[in-house]
C-alpha cells in the first residue's frame, strides 16, 4: 500500500467523514508535504526555533478558522478538526498541538464563555491567524490534580491582582493573550472558587520564561510567574468562581484532539520505519522481508488503526453533542501508548540510524512520551473509564 493511502485512503472513516472532509484532509497533506519538509522540521527542532512560516501557512490556508462560529469567520466542525489534526500530526505533532491550544482549547473556551465584546474582537483575529493564545492551567504542585491550583486572583476595585506560578505552558512566548485558571475564592472543595481570566501578554508583573524539555522544541513550553500583576475585571471569562465546572467541556475536547494528533504522529513514525525497512539491505535482501520485522510492523499498524477508530468514534459523539467523557479518555490513553510503542519499536527497527539525529525517529521518540502525560496521564484516564465500568 502506498504511503499516501496509509494516511489518506482510510475506508474505515467513510461513516465519519464526508467526501468534502476527505478532500480537505488531502489538501492539508499536500500543503504540509511541500512546506513542512523533514529538513525544515529537523532544523527548527534542533535550533528551538518557532515555525513561523508554517503558522503563516496555516493562517493563509484558513485552518485557524476551523470550528469557530460562522459569525466570526469560522468554518467546519469537530470532524473537520479531527481529520485535519491527524494529518498535521503526521507531519509534526508539535505544530498540531500549537493549533489545538489556540483554536480548540482557548478559542473554544472563548466561544462558550467569553463576553460578546471579547468574542467580536478576538475570534475573527484568531481565525485569520493574527492573534495567538496560550492556556495556563498546570502548576508544579498540582500535576494531575489540576484543581488544586494555588495561583490567586484577588479582586481590587475593578481589577484582579495575580500572584503565583504556572508551569509547562506551551506557546506562551508567542501568545498575545494567556487564558489563566486561578483561584478567586476559597471554597469548601478544591473545585470551587476557580475562575478564568484572559491575561494580555505582556502584562506588568508577569514574566514568561521558556523551559528546556526533552521534545517539542519548535513551540517552547514556559514557566509563567505573576507578582502583583494587574488585570482588568473585564477580562473575566465565564462566571466568577465557577471556572472549573465550565472548563470541563474544553478539557473533553482536548482529549479527542490530542488523540487525533497522536494517531497521525504514530502513522508518520510507522511510515518512516517501513520506508527504511524496505530500503535497508541485510544478508542480500530488504529487512522488511524478514518475518521478525514485518510482523512487528503489522502489529504496530493494527494498533494505530484501532487508535484511529477510537478517536473518530469519540469525535463523532462530540460532534453530535453526546457525552463522550469515557470514549475520549479511552482514545487518548490508547493512542498515547500506541505512539510511544511505535517510537520505541521504530528505533529498534532502524537500529543505530534511528538513534541518529539525522533521522526523524529520534524526534518521534522524544515527542511521544509527552502524550502519555499531557491532557491527562494514562493512569488518570483509566480511572475515568474504571468509574464507568464499576458504577
């Protein structure tokens, strides 16, 4: 089967995608094949350089408008998003995550919760790729228990005074605004008294500092420190003190989106391993002809196919407005584990070349691990599914 067909010609997706959505996937693939070349991605990863040219490409292609409401210049729905993210993830999981943070997470939160004036001002700019966002939820002491966050926002007249530290915040360097989850009131439970504020970047008293991580170097993750930073009360997103409950819909969408990204990335890693195995000769023949290799590739492709079906099942429920908390959790942890396994097996199949910085497999290996952590660790997601099974 040709590589293009392994990514694009997915007959099993016919119940989920229309002919137009299949064509959209193909257009995304063609554009990124031309511009997101292996050499471009390798250099930007090594130099920790933001892929401004690819972000500009996404803006010109109208991809930042996908899932936004039509009145703000948006097009398409959740299944368009999933089909697109799988293809972007195939080329670069980091680039796909950057889109997801901007449009699916922060853009989605603004659509659901923001005052009309903020929607009318920022959403058209987002759709055109003229403004960018970051989402600040995680803290060093909270981890998977994100609701135990300690960053505070104290009301002072018409403003909020912010103090605290956020960690692992992706894309904060480029963000014009940062959607901040903070504690505005001490409640009886940790989920109470949390609010969302849209903080302009820069803001006096806020410092953004990139963190060196194992992978995802094109879009830096950051530490954000707030020391008596003042933000207007007009930047409140959603209801005061009720932010955690209102955030739940955004987090469910994140899991589905991350699953699509991971499926695409895993397929990209497998195609790299398969292409190498076909070309690599040992003992007078291609190593892809060895049963030890091709059986391994078959098992990996089967797992990727399963992850893809779990992802599109969850996406179809989301698009239909149906509950999908369990389905999104299943898709996310299965896809994350599959990508990690694919990257490890890919290194083994490619041998020393897989370990070389010249080949993209080492980048897959470095980037795969984070998908078992962000958006909910595999352990947390399994707990969500377990509660459904035992109740």
